[in-house]
């Protein structure tokens, strides 16, 4: 959010960009030191100049020798008001917090005040000519010394703030990537466990039984000779073939679907249609697409959507459809894939069902998990009741500009 | 098989290309194709790149395409080939049930695709029938899946009579009207009537260039196999 402000108003000071307090304090201290050094230098220069002017003054106006204490007094008359002005701006008011307008307003009034004080102090020392131009130039000098000192300090502060913000962003990005990698590992582990459990469980058991039946059959073949035995064997062989086919159909295919849903390598739409085709006959579904999705994002010969994103969208649809059938007893579900151009360009999936609608106070679990996954990609998920009955589930997934990097076609 | 016979009589053996990464499967398809006088094998490719280079426009009528190729996917390749040559028929085959792909590609391609499971493709008659029907521009579906399909509740398909459904199933398997008439013991005329009733029930305009294909696609869309 801080980035947005800066991005929308580039002329403004990076308000709130400072993510870390100690960083900010450090920068403010630096600005103060820089401002003070500046006015110190200006005051030294002013005093030095005055001293030399005193010596070289050839006009006969109240000429006195430049006593050391007078030089010191002029130096102090320069330094104290300007220094105070810098402290007021950078320390008490903390102008670095504000935008340019407010900074300028504070700076102008503080500089004017300090310049006035300085002039009065110099006047009490009675060492200035009373000429109007001289007074104006002196006043301008006082203002300029403060303005320059504070501006330089602020410039340094802003540049530093930008660098620090970039550094913080980089650190955050790194942390996010690390987190994502950890989660991906965990997810992979979960899938492995699931697959291994299923391999050990039903599939292995069925194969053991099949092997046993085949062995019995072979024993029968070795001993049996009558026609009746042969008939029995043919039947048993037929049954075994059927059983094997069911193992292939049920266990192996489902397992492979659990690993990677069929079609997800081809395109989102293809995977969606295959997944929706699996629904029981009591549910009817339709898929519609914005033409731009078809042409730009999901053309089968050049899919521009990362496989991970396709899997995410597929999971949203599967969860949404399951919910609509399970909680809403829906009969028809319309899935729409579109592109939404809002604050950013985002891919959207919308599921409209004709079920019983949203029960109040529903506790989310599957949806919450999905929302979390979407949020990690900068996306969002909303479930709402439709005015005409049923529910609407909308998932939003911002499109990365470099979404094209996943050229699935030739891999 | 009447249409195939006619084509053969005109000396138009269907030119078949196969793209499949498993050599055993490729070999079996070739055996089946070569055993028939009304077809001939023109290209055999083991992967995406080879298929892209071999199957040049105008050199084949039907490509038999595996979906999982080692170096890419068959759907992408078939899309590419058909964009280069809109007259090329595509017969997908896969060990997964990807019948719904037929629907998915319909929106992108002008000419819809056929689909057979690998198991069914190993039956010579089935594969030959599918190749011929695909060459004619029809959509052929895997017979086993057609058998399993039941109409979704509330769909137009669910409103078909049993007789109409029987006709539509056979059409979806790539059979000609003559065969359907013989198999169901109907007159060719009543098969025609059934078909017209089906088009009307499924809301398919008969002036549509290929109502037969539209009816088969509606069959896929409005049925479940699970
Ligand atoms: N399409 C819908 N129609 C009606 N109610 C819905 C619908 N989708 C979600 N809900 C309500 O929202 C709740 C939260 O759904 P969510 O998917 O988060 O959890 P769940 O389905 O109960 O559990 P899990 O997904 O872990 O199996 C549901 O319990 C249900 O009450
Ligand atoms: Mg749920």
C-alpha cells in the first residue's frame, strides 16, 4: 500500500514508505547532522566574510578594529538562529514526514523567523550599515542558509528512504519466495504420501489377490484335464481380465489424476472440461470464456499461463463445484473464465450455481485454504449469494506481465 | 463400411499419419492400417518435433495423434497441424479418458476432432471405422465411453426417446446410416427420420453444414460417464 502512494504521486515525499522505525530514526539523525553542518559552514563563512569586510572597509563608517569577540558574536548571531531553525524543522516538526507543500510551508516560516532573529542580533552588534539593500541581502542570506541546509538534508533523506524501501521490498520478496518454496515442498510431500498410501493400500491388495487367483488357475491348468475344468478356466480368465481392467481404470487412472490432473499440461480449458466431465449425471455445467482468454492466455498451441496457476484455477473450480453440489444441492453450474481490468489486469474465474444459497454463519475450510493460496499470488476469493438465488464464487488472479515465460507447447 | 468402399473404388485410399511415442503402439497402428486396401500409412512420427516436420500440409488426410508425447503434447501439435492444413482430420487417442477434449477443441478449431481410447484403437475394425469417418469430416467417439454415457438430468439429451438415443450412440461411434439401419433393423428412411427428430430435440438447425457432428458434440456435452 505504501508503494501505491508513492507510485501515484511521484512528486510527493515517500510518506509512510519507511517500513522500519530504527531505519527512520537513523535517517532523521543524519538529516539533522547534515543540516547543522550546513548552517555551521554558512555561519563560519559569514563571520569570516564580515571580519575581512571590516578590515578592508575603506568607507569611513564607524570603523573599529575587528575584535575577536565581535567576530565570535557575529558567528553566533549567524549560527544560533539558523541552527535552531534546522533543529525545529528536522527535529521538532520532523518535516521529512510530510509532502513537499507542507515541507515548504514549514521551512519558509521557520527560515523567515530565524532570518529575522539573526538580523536583529546583528543589528544589536551595530556593525552593519543601515542601507536598505544591505538589510534585504542580509535577510535573504539568512533565509537561504536555512533553506539550503534543510533542503540538502531532506534530499539526502529521500534518496536514502528510497534505497531503504527497495531493500525492504527485496527482503520481503525473498522471504515470500522462501515461504512459497517451503510450502511447495510440503505440498509435494503430501502428494507423495497420498500416492504411496494408495499404492500400498488398495492397489497392492488387489494385485495380491489377482496374483493369487492366477496361481490357482495355473495349478488348475496343470492338474485339470476334463472339459468342465476348461470351461471354468475360461470364465475365470475372463473375470480376471475384467478385474485387471478395473484396476487400470479405477486405481491407476485415479492415482495419475491425483498427481497431475489430465489435461492441465494442455490448457486450462481442456483440463476444466475434462474435470467437469467427471461430474455425475445429476449436475450439468457450462464453461464460457472471454475471447481474450482463448486467444491470449489459453490457446492450446501457446498457453501463456503457468502450469501452477492452471492447477490453482482448477482447484478453485473443483472446490466450488463440490461445494455447490454438497452444500447447495445445485443442479446447474456455470463457469466463466474472464479477464478483469481493474486496478491491475487479472484473470477471473466465476462460478454461478442454482443451489440453495448461502447459509448465514458458514464456517470456511476448503475455501479458506484456497483463499490463502490465491493471496500468495496476489489474488483473492469471494463467495456471495446471488440475488436470483444460489451462490457466486469469484477468484481473481493477477496476471504477471511475464506470464508468457511458461511456453508449455514444446516442453 | 459403405463409404469406405466407395472411396476405395474411386482410388482414394485414406492417407494416414500417426504420431505416437511408444514404438509398440505405433507399430500396431501401422499393422492395422496396412492390412486394409482402403488406407495407407504416409507418416510415422515418434514425437512432437518429428510430427511437426513430417506431416506437411496436403500430405495426409487423417492424423492419429497420441496426447502424451515425450517432447510436447499432442493437442498442441494437432492444433498446429490443423492450422497449417484445415482439411486434416484429427483422431486423438490416449489411455486417459479425455473425451471432453473433443468439446474443448471445438471452439478453437474449425474441424472437430475424434477420440478413441488406446484400448479401442487396438481393435482393427474400430480404428479403421474411426479413421474413415474422421476423414469424411465426422466426429467419432470411443465406443466404450459412448456405451457408458448417460444423459445429464434436465438436458435436452435426456428428453430423447430410447430409439433416438440408440441411433445417436451408433452415429457417435462413427457408423453410417446404412449400418445403423441394419444394426437396429430399421429402414434407412426411418433412420433419417430419427436423425431429424434428434436434431430438432437438440435444437440443431438442419441448415447447419454438419448437423451430424453437432449432434455428436451435444451428446458429449450433455452426458456423463461417471
Ligand atoms: N455454492 C454454495 N452453496 C451454498 N453454500 C455454500 C456454497 N459454497 C460454500 N457454501 C457454504 O460455505 C461453507 C464453507 O465452504 P468451504 O468449502 O470453505 O468448507 P466445507 O466445504 O464445509 O469444507 P471442506 O471444503 O474442507 O470440505 C460451507 O460449509 C457452506 O455452508
Ligand atoms: Mg468445500
